[in-house]
C-alpha cells in the first residue's frame, strides 16, 4: 500500500536503523525513518486524528482517515524531561488537518539537558517501509512510502 504525507518536521531524514536508541533502530516499535529537526515544530502530516498524546508532549501518535498510524517521538530519551521544553497545541482525540501545528519543542532545552533531538517517525505494526518518492515543495517535502 502506498501512503503519501507531508513531513511532520522540517529537516533531513535517514533510515530508522541509524537511530542511537536500540528500540527504534531494531524496529521494536515498527519501521520508519529518523528526522534531524531544523526547527522545533511538529505539523500534521495528514488529515486524521490524534490517537495518543504522551504525558509531557515528547511523543504523539496519529491515525489517518484510512487507519494508517504514525508515531512521532521527539528526541531520544526525552521522556525524562517530564514535559520541560514541550508545548502541545492539540489534545488526545483531536481531529487534525494536514498542516496543523501539533506541538512545539525547544531544541536548546533538549540539548542542554544532554538529549538528542533526532526524531523517529514510526509506523507501528507495519513490517517494512520503502521510500518511493520525495517531492520538494516550498513549505515541506512530500514523502511517499510503501507499507506492507
């Protein structure tokens, strides 16, 4: 199945296997990719809903209108910050439209506390993700992936 969405965070990305966190690198939560944020804003990559907003705002789970799920985990081990530096703009269960600002995070706060801002974007329960095409746009990239 092909799945098209806009990048939730501005910045370059690599395969999730390059994550320094073993749980993400070993795809224990699912396959995906790893973003290197250029700014501390997370936008809705598609129209759908917020499945889960983790306490502290360090991670958010989304579901599109066809049922495809996406987990965006800002930084590695940032749960230990207990919300410091994270500002959610949505609540769990909220309906979202592509491009909505979902949450903001302070990259300096994350770095000053010794954590990385590398952001895994995971498709829970899917077995593999294959990058098909990226189209450059003035506002953000569009990424198409093939999901098993």
